[in-house]
C-alpha cells in the first residue's frame, strides 16, 4: 500500500513535468565546459546522485562546497536543485555564478522564484500548482519533490546513456575505485 502511494505520487508529478526539459538539460550539459552542481539538505543528496551519474557518463563535474572544487567561469554550467527556488544559502551562489558568466539551470517545483529570475534554464518539476506538491500523508517535508526530482534526473542519465551509446563497462571504468 505505501509503495503504491509513493510510486503513484511520483508518477503523477513526472507526468505533469514537461518532457522537453530532458533535451534542454542534456543540451546545456553537453555545451558546458564544466558542470557545477549543488543543493541543500535532501535536495543536496539528490544533487550528489546526479553529479555522480554525470561523472559516470564522462562529464567533468564538481560538487559546490568540496575543498577541491575550482572557480566557476564563463562557459560552465551551474545546476542548482532547490524545491522552493529560494533557499537562502544557495541564492548567493547562484548570483556569484551568474556574475562570473556561468549558465544557470534551476531544478525546482516553482517556475517563478528568486533563483528562477536568474536562471538561463528553469526546470520545473511537476505542474507548479498545489496538486503536485500538496501535503501527502506518509510523504512528509519535501519527499515528493526530492523523489520525483531524483527519478527525473536519473531519466536524463538514461537518455544520455541511450543517445550516446554508453556501456555499463565504460561507465564502470569511470566509477570511483578508491572506496
């Protein structure tokens, strides 16, 4: 029963998400010199999933805040995952990346927000109304957004794998081996 509740809700959110966003994100990723990714809290965990999968797919990716992350520059892509699109700790990073000439992609449940105002690409998960992200008993505190976003981003990786003809062996060769 609970698995059906969760899967049903994720499915309804993803059905309300614009399919054209997949190609738009792939195009932005392919054009970027380097990709910088961030999110806060559980969205930060989702951002780490996506960053790792992009590395496995052959892209040059950095997690914002890591000690070895270089400076962002023009020609780079900054992907921010924020359900609200206004996370106070992330907004200054978006402004800084924009001032450095980086392209900004915001993945959010809101098409209009402080971050969306600065974005070159707004990736709105769901329909943007309360039906997508209203309270769901058993899926507390942002769970619907985080799980829907995780599945959406994994679908982007699946698209990249198919379009570029990536193999399991090739991706595994890029996986960390100092774990």
